């Protein structure tokens, strides 16, 4: 009867072109949302995952918000802007220069005492 119904996408089609990190992040986010709606125990049972895993994900979301599921080895804080990176580099250089000046001051102070 006429109209083109929407094609149901398979899991393989849904995840085509995505990285595992992104797939896992999406799964965790959706699992936490489901647990908000129906409760942790029921959501864990429905998804076939351990209760404690889902409870831990909820804690991470509460603590880190949008940066809760970033993957291992990735910092949870927001990336620095170009200006912030430049300023951090400048601070590091200034600290090194201060250490050199302190050492030089100590050297010349010893020399004056003679």
C-alpha cells in the first residue's frame, strides 16, 4: 500500500563506520538513561549486564557529566583552546626562566661574600 515504510537497520548497519569507543560510549549513555526510567536492577537485567557495572556508570555520569565515558587513557576534562595551550606553554617557559635566575642569583650572592 503505497508509502515507503522506514527500513529497520541491523546492528551492523547502525554501527558501520563508528569506532568501538564511540559504540561503547553510546551504549553506556543509553543504559544509564534506561536505568533512570526503569531502575538500575531492571535495566541491568534487561540489557544483560551486571548490576554493579550499571551502578558504576551512573556514578561516573553524576561525577563527570558529559565527560563520563571518554575511554581509557583520555582525560576527562575539556580540551584546551589554542589560547589556553599557548598560555600553559608560556607559564612553563617562565617557570624555567625563574629557576635559572634563582640559580644565577645564588651564584652571584656567593661571589659577593668573598
